[in-house]
């Protein structure tokens, strides 16, 4: 959708600014949390829109739409899990490398 495209463009702009201004690890973590939250919100919004559109559908169309809604909500969870994993790696990889003497 156009809204999702705008979100991606804004996130690319934030990444570019982050690189130009050499933001700290903590600031990157905040950005990643926000990226995950916004993308997940887009997925939840899609799921709700699909469910709302189901009101005017026949039984077969509703079955297909329900699957799309579930997929969108699952996508939101996946996005937040990926954001959490990236943040975890940012926090713990330097610690692990320090312990290993690298």
C-alpha cells in the first residue's frame, strides 16, 4: 500500500541520518524498536481492514480473507521478533567478543 511505502521511505531516511550523524548504539536500538513497532502496526492495521471488509463477503471469500488477516497479524509478531533479535545481537555480540578476547 501507499502508506507502507511511505513508512519504508521514512525508515530509509532515518537510517541515512543515523549513518551521517554517527548515532550511538543506544540511539540505533531506539530506532530499531520504533521501526519494528511501526511496521507491526501496519500489519495489525491490514489485519483489521481485512476483517472489516469481510462484512460484505460471501462464505468462501470470508474464508480466504480470514487467512489473509491471520497472516498479517502473524507478520506483525515476526517483525517485532526480528527487531528484538537485532537489538539482542547489538547488545550481546560485543560482550561475547570481549569475553573471547577479540
